[in-house]
């Protein structure tokens, strides 16, 4: 299974079934079948990774280059998808500049992935402190 984007709806592709939408928000408006009968074969971790990719793709390229987050797309992603984990970040602009390794003013997936790693490490530290 791999991710693709069709009709502005991020979908996954199943070799056995064809395209299927993995966004629960699309259920009422998406013309792509929901869900894939073979999706149940994915593990929890595989589903989590696929979700990380899907969230990126759903925000990237709406304004700027396809496959990259502009500053406003980054702010929207954080506001909608990371309101709790990023609430203590004083400046999203500074955070984006920090993540933007090649300094092109956009976040490619690899730069977004750095943020996911940072957030995962913060969660792990928090859980370790509670033990």
C-alpha cells in the first residue's frame, strides 16, 4: 500500500482493492471508497506512520509547491493536528525556521519528519519521568 492524492483527498492505494480514502473526515464527501478491506492488515505502528504521511500531504502544496509546507500551511497543520503538543512553542515562525534545514522557506517531508521525531522524544521523556 502506498499514499497518493486524488481529487484533493489523500488516499492510499491497495494493490488488491485500488484507491481508498483513509480520512474519516472525508466519509461524507469523498468519492473514493472507504475503507480498504485490506487496511485491517496494517499494524498499529504502520497505520500511525501512514497517518503522519497523510496529514502532511493533506496540508502541503495547497499554496506553494506540492510536497512542501508553506509557513501558513505549517501554522494550519499545527493548529489543527498538534494543538496540545505544540502549545508551549512561543513562535511557530521561529520553529519553522529551525526545522527548515535548506532555508527555502518551506518544509519538505524530511524537515517535517524532524518535528515528528522531536515531539516523539518529548512524549517519551514525559512518560519516562512518570515511572
